[in-house]
C-alpha cells in the first residue's frame, strides 16, 4: 500500500535539497499557507491518486519544455489526466515547436529530480529564463496540488495564492492557455 503521512501545515524538520528548503522559507516569508504530506516515492500520476484523496485536491502535472535551440523554456502546468499536445501548445503561445527538455537541463534548471517538476523551481530561475504556462483548467481550480521539489512530499495550496502571490513574489508571471 502507498504510504501517505498525516497532513501538516509545517515545513519538514529536515530538507533534502536547496530547492525544498527555499520553498518552505519563501512560503513562510510571504505568508502563503499550505498543507502537506510526506509519501513513498511518487513519480507517476497513478502514484498521486492516493495523495489527492488524502489532501482533498487534484495533483497537477508539470512539464518542463524547450524549443529546439534550447533557448526558450516553459514550465507547463496542466491537469494530471490531460495528454500533452505540443503542436497545440506552441500554436497558443506563438512559439516554435517544443519538446521535453533534456534530463541534464531539467535537473540543473529546476533543482529537482525527474518526477518532481514543480512551479516552485522558479525560485531558482533568477534570470527569468522559464516562462510559466498554466492550463486554464488548473488555473480555475480552488486548490493547487504539487511536489515541493522532491518525490516524497506533496502540497496543497490555494491556486490563487500560487498565481497572485507566489509567482508575483518570485518575479514570474503565468500565462494561462486553453489546452
């Protein structure tokens, strides 16, 4: 059985990465409330079903994309059950065709392992190389469920706090598209 801990509104006692520590530091500093649970390693949307039930929200799917030149990067946040269609994404943004960013860029730019892509990675994007793009279906949800940059801790935050507090404080703006 997949393990999901009790829900808490406190940061972990120990963090495992620079990004994870920064997430909780900034949420506290910016007064953004959250709930979280520790879990077994979760890397698939199927793993997230138990987490969703415990935290009473829908986990988002976060994709890290780039153009062929690897000069333009996109953090696309969509519903967990939606299939990604690169052509439709590129058409809506008016950008060249995109594909999944290479693993090395994923890990170095996002500060997270594969399976733990998160909107919180913009905290490491000081040069604002990453464009955050939200699927309208996610932007209209009351709650936002995501990783804290690890594959063993998942959070529930008000979507409006992500869009209008967190991203603003992190000097990033989200573009919302219909996917």
